């Protein structure tokens, strides 16, 4: 979604993606785009129906030119995998034979391990209509299949390539929880900061007759403290809340402390709307 | 890829997917298809540019009619999430504010935990061109972002929905390694089965003068055993290999044991080509 990619590292490595007899140029382009999003770069086509190069593919690739320009065409699947050492076949249905069947997350880890050992690997994807033939599956070392809805399995090749590319990228992260950017450090403030804020709030409420009847005050304070302790507010959040309480205090009908309402309201809203 | 889905359970539950001001009907349809593949069913649209219902959306949904027919249209994002208790915003770029940022796999686990507790949840996806506004992000509880290629981040909304739907489905599996079907049990055969095969092979080779000079036989046998021990062959595989050796033995030039070569060759190839 973000487009400002200047000066950022372009990841372009990893397994070869092989499309066997793809029909639509748009699908090939969407495959290239999916690959580029997750750092894959080498695309091979076995007998693309509408030939190669393809204007439709390039348009659908959405600037993944580094993938489109390196794409090669092969007469047979054997030829397309000839220089590879380890190959996955993607398939939606069980096949007889001697192939281990892996989930995408496992397959990606296998590919990552082999990549780090310097091995050349690939992933075979079948035709739009009926996938890979049994003979093509038999050329692969292992099978990978996606955990789809049993009554609605209708992944197209660009979607299947997207999922494998995504798992490939994830397999290279230090942690599956790693993100490109982080939220603020959500470290809870020290309790003395929280309690100082709660004291402030309690005083402000007491001054306005919130604690009625008086004998219920301890229970009401206790509830207030529970509600405002559970969120584990950070220093920044408590600072914001202190500002809210201070602002509200100013406009007590009997004892107004502030002045110039419109300017104050604008400043009060700022902390929420200025998010970069 | 497989289409024979009769009598299989249709999964249709989980978080609501909310598209904010989607432009193209095709994208809405691809979103519905992505959701259906991974068991999500409830789609809401905030101000779709080209109106609703949409023939283009239905065509692109590829039979995900149960999603298309339930899709609702809302005037504002607030309205679209009014009945939900916990909401993610998807975004490709960092935002200021007080939101935790999660990777998809983590976010899906949070959603699954809340789903199991009976809570209603949702995921906000932004416009094709510029995603969600800061105000829209501020409506969400947490942020989810995808681990894309730093220099090529160009996920469209259908791809983003596909990835979150896939992680949602995965979060419900007993194990991330679970697959809809399994390969054969790849349990290695007992060593006595392997060694009996190796003895057979050694005898067949000895009868044909393979071990020359004779004093090298122990080293040659040792190498042969090493090569054929490493694959950890299963019972079924050793049975197949025994058949191969027996078949080759028959056609020794000096002592042919078999007859009717073409019929035998067809049978010999059968075990590879008959995969269902």
C-alpha cells in the first residue's frame, strides 16, 4: 500500500517460481507482483499459452519489472527445473506416491534452510484449470498444500504464489511476530505515576461533589482505581489523561479557571488527530 | 484448484472484513473469494465507489455467493464497526498514536482467542490508493501490518485480505503443520527389511561380476549400503526397489530368466504413473 520505497533494500533471492502452462497474462503479472512483495525474483514459465513477453503480464505486475524482465520460458517442466536441486509441487488434492506433504509454513522453512546452505530450489504451480499432472508432481521432491475451506477451495495461481511467497518471507524473519515498524513501547508507567494521576482525579472529583453519599467514597475510589489500573497505561497515556482532567477542571461552572474556549478545544484534540 | 467440494463442511464464521471505500468491483469480488477460501463469510463495505450490488464483484468472486449475498453497505466506518467489540486496522506504514502493532500471525491468534470467547471482531482494510486515514486507524484497537519487501510493497486489498484470511484459518488448526491430506506414513522400514534387500542386491551384482577386483568387494559393499541406507526407505519403497532388482535380474544377457519384455516394461512403469 505504501509506495515510497526509495533507498530501501530490494530483496530478490530465494526459490524459483515455476508456472506450468499458465493461460492468462494477467495471472502471470499478478504472480510477479506477489513474488516481488515478498522478496522472490526468479520466475520461469513452461509453455505459456499466450506466449512471452506479454503486455498484459507487465501491466498486472504493477512495477515488478525486475521479475518480469528476468522471466524465462521453457518447453518442458523437466527443462524448467533442470538446474535445481530440490523442488516442491503445489497441489490441492491428495496424490498417491512417495511424497511427503507439507503445510506452507513448513515448506517455507525447508526452502529457507536449503537456501542458507547454498542450494537452488523451486516451487511448481499448475494450470489455472486443473493444476499439475501426476507426472509433473512426480518430478518434485515434496508436496505443499494450503489449508483451505473444505467446501470452498478456489485459490488461483496468483493467490497460491502469494501465500508461498509470504511464507518464504516470514521464514527469513528473526520471529514470526516481527513487524516492519513498531508501535510505541507500551511499557506500563510506574505505579507512582499512575497513583499520582489517580490522586489528581480523585481531588478534582471530590471538589465537584462526585463522591455522594460520603460513606460510599472508599468504594467509589476503589472502583475508579480498578477501572483505570486495568489498561496498564503508559507514561504518555497518563500524561494525555492528566491533560484531559486539567482541561475539564478549568470549566467548572462555579469556579472557571480557564479562558478562550475555542483555542483550548483545538489544542485538546491535537494529540489524537496529528498521527503521522 | 480442486472443485469437487460436495458434502464437505462449509466454514463460514470469524471476524468481519470491512473494506473502506473500495473502488473496483473486481477487487471486492476477489476479496470475497479470498475470504471464502479460508472460511470467513461476513463482508461489509463503507461507501463503495461504484455502488452495490456489483456484477463485476459477483463475477470475480468465483462462486463465493454466500459471501456476496450477505455483504452489507455502510455510510461510515463507525457504522460498519458499531456492533463489534475488537477491531484491527491494516496499514503498511507506521502511525503515531497508542496502538500496538502486530504481525498477521499474531493478530490472527488474538482474533481466534476472542472468537472462541464469543466476541465479535473485525478487520479494517483501506482504499486501493492510500489505505486508511489516521482517523479510521484511530477507530481500531490494534494495528496489523504485513512483512513485505522493503523496496517493493505493493499489496492490493484482495491480497491483504487473502493473507489475513489465511492466517485466520491457520490460527484454528491444531498445528501450523496440519494439512488437509497426508502423504504416506514415511516410517523407515526395519533394518532387517533393508538388509535383506541389500543382500538380494549384493547377490545379484556378485552373480554379474560387479565386484571387481575381488579384494575391493568389502569397500564396494560398504559404499553401496551407505548410499541405500541414507534415504531411510519405507517398507513400500523397499518393496518397489526389490521389484526393480528382480526385474533387472531376469534380463541378464547370459542367463535370461524372464520372457515377454514389452508387457513387463509396462508393469515396471506402473507404480510411478498410476498416482491418483
